[in-house]
C-alpha cells in the first residue's frame, strides 16, 4: 500500500467512525469518556488535523461497538470504488 493510498483509507476509516458516532448520537465528550482520548483530540482526528494511532482507532471503534478490521476493509473497498470512478 502506497503512502497516498494509506492516507486516503485512513481518512475513510475516520469518516466511517464519525458517521457511526453521529448515528449513535454521541458527543465528543461522551466518546472521550468511553475511549480515554480527549474530546479535543477526537475533534482533531475527525477534522483531519491529527493522524490517529492504531491504538486510538481501536479504542474509538470498540467504543462505537465496531471491530476495526471490517471498518478498514470497507474503507479500502470504498477507496477502490472511488478510484475506478475517478473521484
């Protein structure tokens, strides 16, 4: 996986996690309590201002009742579809 692809897939993973957070009606504050990651960093992650570690992504996914592996697989699939469409 090339660097640009990894960045794009990571961004899609974050987007999927953000959508899940919003669909569950969780604020940054509530998610921070569940993950041990400050609400400021959670906001920075979602806004692309901070590149999360694997551990942080695992904590966020777990707090949202998701497994990170399937989220990454979905993000990779979406990225490949976007490339085919020329997005």
